[in-house]
């Protein structure tokens, strides 16, 4: 998988707060969910892969043990939902709730 987010992979990602990173990951997850609900598996897969790429960029930053554990669990559950058997029983609503909190937090911090 090649980098779709080249400028982010070149160091800009590390300048974002963890909440901003997760909000951006959530945007890609939202796209994947929307395409999946519309029956476009190819576009859904591409958005999902971009979300994984961003998640991997986050995992490569300095994180506490708890943050690292959380992000690896999120990655595991995303892969399970989009590519596996959905053993965690994730739903579009649960993903929107999870990532929506980070979008809200990052907007609060930006004063929007």
C-alpha cells in the first residue's frame, strides 16, 4: 500500500494533536462507511485503506502505552469490521460515535 497522504507522511502528521489525528482518521472511516452503505465496495476499501494509513502514522508517533494500546485496538476493530467477520459487532453508528468525539474535541480546541 503506497502513501496516499504524502505530505502527512513526511512529518506534518506529527504536528497534529492526537485528537486531530483521530478526527482525520474518522473522516476517512466516515467516507468508507458512506461508500459501503451505497454499495460501492471499491471506494469503501480505498477510504478504509487511507484510514489505516493514517492510523499507522499515528502509531509511529510518540504515544503513551495507553494511547498505543487504544490505537492498536481501534485498528484491530476497524480491520475486523471492514475486512473480517465483525467479531466485535461494530456498527456504523458505533464508529461515528467513537470518532465524532475526537472531531468535536479538536474543533473545540480550534475555537470553531
